[in-house]
C-alpha cells in the first residue's frame, strides 16, 4: 500500500497533531509506503503558515518510494495545486532538500491542466511520454524529436496493445521506444469503457485495427 500526501486549503478547528506527525504514525502502524508530493507540501505549508521543511524533516525517511512535482497558481490568499504550469523555484528548492533526506527515488512531474505544446515539454529537459495513435501527431512528434537530436532514453511513445499496429514498426524504425498498455485483471472491461468515454476517437482506431485484421485474414484465405 502506498499513500500520497494531499494539498489542503482548510484546517480542522482542533487537531492533536500536525499532518506529518499523523503520516509518521500511520506508517508505523500500517507499514505503508509514501508517495511524497513535494508541491503538495509547499502548497499546504503556504496556505496554513508553517514551514515546508518541517513537513519534510518530520516525514519518515525510510518510507518514501516516489516523488511528485507539479506547478501551482496563486489564487487570492491561497496557492492551488492545479498542475497547470512549470514547477516553481521554491518547489525545486524543497525538492533538493527532499533528495538529501529521502534519497534518489523515482520522480514524476505532473502537468495535466493547460497542457503546453510538445515543444515546451521537449525543451524542458524532462522525460516526455507521447500517448497517441494518430499518425499525423506521431509524425509531427518525431520531426520535433529528431530536430533536437534527442536520445531514445529521453522520451517514449505510448500505445494500447492491439491498436495502431501498422504504425508501431514505423516508430520503432526511427530508434524510438514504445510502451504498450494492455488492460487486464477483473476490471479490464470497465477500464476500457472509461478510456473510450474519455477519448471517443479511440473507437475509430480500434475499428480500423479490427477491419484491417479482417481484410488481411480474408486475403490469406482467398490467396491460400
């Protein structure tokens, strides 16, 4: 079990302990791991008037297995964790302290609101994941990647297993890497339906794949 610290904007009228003390006690009683969101620490510290370093130093150093970073915005008297901008300098400073305390665990930068153009991400010197089955978008991404002479270790394409199969060899031929996703387990059907609702265009890619397979199979039968 891995739990993440959240960003907060209101506090209880009465509280027996600080949040980091609660998290520390929780890890002792449950042996759970922690996904430590540095931006959430900064946001909560700013909103409630305590020091972010107190949160960092009060969190068990041996339970953190991943960091999250993100951008935030100032909205009146509050700072809001909206994942809509670059990571702020203050959060980078807090991250440096987190690295010294918790070690070099994997780090994820979240940016899922007002997502910028691909060029901005490629210039950010970060690991970029490009999730699409659209041929035009893939070609545009490859052009920008090659113009910057990026190494395959600096980015990846992501596709669903069984979708866009004709496109994958062309991507791999450029030296790029592809991460394939395959829904499995008891909830695979519900997950697949949710993904289709989120991205209705996915249905057309699936239909094209099924149709091409059917035509290919028919061609083998007629020719064989």
